[in-house]
């Protein structure tokens, strides 16, 4: 690599801050790993069965066309042109329907030439790495035989072929497409310009909202197998979590919203109902799910403290950690109902969690008292962050103490130990947080608060930003200058709880007929067991 060294005076490049992003403390990856233990093979974008069908059909049909022309070697360039054409026609037909999570749906139609437009990503200004069905954030990883639902098998770089139930889904979609107006154009390897009428003519044959019975059946057996819930395979782990969902819905006489299902899965009960008795395999699945939700709360609490520090640097011009800790102690004295006073950290925790000796004790308490419900506390933190109320850090600290207590109780289950350690020290795992708490348990609370701010927030952020610096845009949001801590951004972070794949799982289960969404509302479903199946 050639490096140009200066031979005289020069101006350094302008310092560029990149305030975008969702993971300034580096904790997100551990959450994703826990999601993989519960619902592997999908992501938070894979909303529709038909998205998998279309992707499977693209590779299946391209191979079929090559075979018909007696071409043995597939051209990756020809495949890319064919794939982009199909995806654009598919997306074009869905414009204006207000459907969420459709890759490339926001792309604007390019100017036409003689009434037609070019069917390529470059013409539509679409990024293949982000807005393609095969992109990493969308259906690509979930479709593959490597870590996905086993619909597409790699042949060579950027070349795949339909595999297993992917073939069944492709053939089922072919039956729907072959009688649609524009099918001959769709399958042509020479025509790559079209008008909107072609997209409209094809729309009803591959409408995202109406997969065929054959597609639903092929997807269902790939997504869930009740015979494998004892298996440690990805399908087995996913099936165990799905079995939990189905059992919960079976228990309910009323349809449940996604939020209610998430809470009921975590607390192993419908509101004000007895705790569900689970088989050993489903209890393991529940532990995985519960630890994921605790980790979601754990991450939000730390990011809320990080955001609060940024706000103090920007609005109050605080410059050192002693001042920040003093401010927190004032807020804690104003909110003793959130975090009580105590001689040391262990004393405070003991007052908070008196009588909470088992996980079941907690499940009973959380069912009746929202002050102990991790979801209620997370919701209150997010509300307080909107106006920077004085209870932001007290709520975050209460949540962190609760995460530590629950982690300690869950250690009694053999299945939990490895899960609690996911993320290790570098991503502030739940296990590491237990170690920190233990180290400071006999010390006054201000010492723990200072360690949290200096080591688990500021130093953590500095390390993450340095690691991710690409030589161009700087991810650092806070700097240490001569006068002390200084914010490099003008607006503090607004933390949020990342999606945990439950919403997508419910959508897919409804799409393949295993459950029913009676709301028929793409923004908020109401789910119940399918009475037919």
C-alpha cells in the first residue's frame, strides 16, 4: 500500500463525525446471538413467505432457462441482470400499498424513454447490498442453507440454486405466474425495459399478501417441526420457541397482540393466570427467551445512562465524572421509590428484592406489580428520555439491579450459564455485570456509579469507536479535552429496544396458516390459534 507523506505544510482533512448508528456501546451483537438461540434462521426483515418464494423462483427459473438453452455454465453477470429485473417488477407492482418491510419499495421510478424504463438497480438508484431480496439485511441470509431456512444452496460466488423446500416454493409460484400477463417478458433473458403495465399485470400472481397453499405448506415444514423441539439444531431451537408461542395462544380465549405475547412468553403465563407447566424442552426454550429479554433490558439501561451523560455534557456543561455522579445521587434522593437509600450496593439491592428468592417469586411479583416488570421499566425509561426527566438514571439503575438479580436466580438452571456469558467482558455480558456488582456490593453506591460511567459507558464507548474507525468518519461522540469531557455531537442519543424477531415470527406463522391474524393490520396484529388447523 502506498502512503503519501507530506513534504511541506498542509491542511488536515475536516473532522467528520458520523452520528448515525444504533450500537455505540458495542452491546448489540450479544443480543443478536441470543436471538439466534431462540429464533435462528430469520431476521427482523423477513416479513413475508412470498419474499422467500420469489427469491427461490429467481434462481430456480434462471437455471431452468439456462438448461432450456443448453447452457451449462451460468453467467453471474446474466444472473444479476435477470435477478434485478425480476425484483424491480416485483417491487414496482407493490408500490402504493403501504406494505412494511418490502426491500426497495421506496425506490423512485426513473424517467422513461419512449414510455419504458430500464429494469436495473442502477437505473432505480437501488443499493444491491441493502435493498435487494438477497441483501444481508433482508431475505438473503434467511434463505440460504448456511444459517438460514435452507431454500438456496450456494454454487459459486453470487450464484445459488433452489434447494429442498425452496424448489417446492419456486414451483408453486411458477404455477401462479405462468398464466399472468407479462410472463413471457418476465422470463426473457433479452428484454430489460418495461412500462408500469407489465408490473401491474404480474402483481396479482405474486402479491405478497396471498401466498398459495403449496407455498404455505412448504414454508411451514421448513419453519416449524413439532418433532424436533428437543433437538439442538437451528430448526429444533426455532421450533421450541414457536411451540411456546402456540401453547400460549392455545391457553388464551382472546386474541393477543405482539406486546402481550412477548410479556406472556417471558413470564410464562397469561396476565393474572397460573404459571404454565412446561416440558423440559420447552422450559429450556423459555429460559433462552427470558434471558434474551433480560439482555434487551440490560442493554437499554446502559444506553440510557450513556444518553443521559451526553445530555449532561451538552445542556449542563458537566465536565467530569465526579459531577455526573453527584447529579445522579441528587436524582436518587428525589426518587427513593425507584431506588431506595442504603449503606452499600448490596443493601440497596436487598431492600429492592426482599423475598425474591426464586425465579418463580419474580414471575409472581412481575405479574402483579409493574414496578418489577422489566417491560414496564423499559417503557418508562423511553418515556423519560423524550423529555429528559430526572428519573432516567434512577430507572436505568433499578433495571440494572433487577437484571443482576434475575441473572443470579437463573444461574440455578444449568441451561442458563452459557447464555448469561454471551458477550463476555467486551460486550458487558450479564455474567460480567454480575461480577461488577459483586465487586462493588460492599461499597457505597457512588463508587459503583462512577465505575459504570467511567468504565462501562465512557471507556466502553471510546473502545468501540476506536475499533470501528475506518480512517474517514469518526464514530466518537464524546471526547476528553483539557477542560474535561466534551460532547462532539449536538443531540444526545435516543436509545430504543431492538426488535427481537417475535413480530416477524408471528407474521410468518400467520402467513403460513399456523396461527391467524384477525386484525389484518400490518402495523399491529391480533393473533390466535388457527381454528381450522
